[in-house]
C-alpha cells in the first residue's frame, strides 16, 4: 500500500464495503462509487483485488499495531476468539465456494467460509487474522483452482488446523495472551486443544 497509485483504489475498495445495502462485489461497488466512469473504476478495483501485489497478512498486522493499543487503553486483552464467518454465494466460481454450513443462513447452503482469529477485552474486539477455508473438493481439482487463482502449493487444511496456525502466528508475534474461545468445530479437535495448550494458553471450547 506504500505506492501512491494504490491509495485511491484502497479507499474506493473500503468505501464500497462500507456503503449501506446493495451487493458488495467489485462491479456494483464501482457503479455506486463512480456512475459516470463505472467501467474504468471496475477495472481499477479488479486489478487492486485480484492482481495487485499486496499482502493481507501485512495489512492485518499494520491494523493490529495501530488499533490494539487503543483497545488495551481500556483494559488488557482477555480473550482470543477463534470463529468462522460465512457468506452465501449463488455461483460456483468464487474460490472455496461449496455446499457447507453457512452461519449467515443457519443451514447448509452454497457459501464461502473464512476462519478468523480476534482478540478482545470487555470493551472491544479486533480481528487479527483471517483465512479462506478451501474444501477438499477444491484442493483436488487443479483446473478449478487454477481458474480461481489458488496456488498449487496450497494444500487442504481443516478449519481447526487453519485456526491453530493463526493462534501460533499471533503467539509468535507477541500478541498479548488471552483465553482461547472456540465452538465445537474447533473444540472437538484434540490436535487443536493440544496445540493451544502447548503454547501455554488456556482455552474454553
């Protein structure tokens, strides 16, 4: 994000996400942001999202360093919350989309699922890590994953495995510790529980 040419696309992308109502995919966002030049804005945003050389991990790290001190000013971190967020989808081409449990709808439906880690105290919470869950059917289909831009060196990981990677990374980065909270998807995994304990963290699952 340090290159000047990426500043406006970043602002546009975030503004589009925060606008009320309407679809949040790139094309309708571009139309709402710049009705007179929607096609050009669409190309710019598409390049920013799909082809631009930026790191989501670096963005989340910078956000954590900027926001966490403000949260800690109201009290120490007490919890590390492992959870997932799902987004209902109509098509079959978006990376990771499959018929799976969709928390947004409360049932099995066509959706994408993202595993995330947030830290919180009694005042506020902050997401510090997020990773798209890729079902095995995606990992096993080279043609499908190539079309979606999923690198061939990305293998299958269960949701508890993704979550444990995030917790280990946060621990290694020196994020203030808290009790790890998770639902049964994660708590039913002995490997997840043992991995959390090995870091010296308590958990409630």
